[in-house]
């Protein structure tokens, strides 16, 4: 197919001329009789009039150069990307403020399991990573009123515990949420968990199972343990 604008011999499946950018599907018409001129023809096959392909293109709209098309496309793409990014930031911000939706059982199981691992390892600092600020303050207040322990001498308490349980081993082998026990109300979630602990205490081994109900609270964008019974 010859381009009606520059005469370049383009492939039949090409929409635009590779040489000048003209749309190859544009038609030209005879200025004398109005008959359609075949692409590349210099004379009208109906009346024999010479055709000026430059002045008889039915559509005067020109195809933008490839560089302009690319430039406009890039501008639109950047705008779309910016809008999408802004929307994602807004969603994450709202999710952080309102509690982030319903937590998955697997996530709460992981938090509870790590907390119990720390408890049975008698690792106070590690256990505090998984509890809410109010729960941590409450625990410290209880320690202070009962044993005179406060936030400044937690290390002292940890050293005493380490000495008392030196050589003891506690391993939480299972920790799973009971089906149907999860309830969520805004930033508060409660769930019941079943767990198994393997104990090796001063040469005596034992395995026992029990259950516990945790209350979680959404705090600082994370779910923390707020209470248990």
C-alpha cells in the first residue's frame, strides 16, 4: 500500500505510514468528478483528471508525530500513577485509623503463639512486645504493688526468674484458634486458643494441653494482646 501523502510503499497491515506518520486508511477523491482515488493513483480512473494527492485528502486531521504521542502518553501515565498512589495512601491511612479491618486467624495465632513462647521462656521483655500499652502498664503496676518492681528494674526481676528456672524447659508445641471463636468489634477482637506445652522441669518431663481466651486491641497499626483469661 502506497502512502497517499509521501508515496512510501507501506505494508498492508500498517495503519500509519512509517515514513511520514500519515494514516494510511485516509481516502482521496477526484476534484473533477468526486470519484474515490485508489491509493497511489495519479489519475482518476473515471474521468482521467490528474490527482493532486496533497490537496484532495478527505480528512485534514494530521497524525501527531510519534514523539508527541509518547510524550502525551507518558504524561497521562504519570497522572494515573499519581492518582493510584494517592488513593492507596488514603486507604492505608484510613485503615490505620479505624483498625485495619478484621484480623486473620493466622495472624492472631502467630501473635498469641509468640507471646506464650516468651511467657514459658520467662522472657519478660519479649512478652511485652506482644501486649498493649495499657496491659503492660497494668502488669508493671501489679509487680510494683506486690514486689516493688517497676519499669526501671525489670532487668532485676528477669535475673531472679532466670536463676529460679535455670535448667527448666518449656516448649509450646501447638497453638491454634478454636473454630468460630473469633469475634471482632472495631478495634477489639477476642478469640479462644487451644495450646499444648511440653515441659522438662528438673529432670521430669510432661505434656499438657489447655485453652485460653485472648482479647486483642488494634494499637499503632498492629494487633496487640490486651487481656487474657
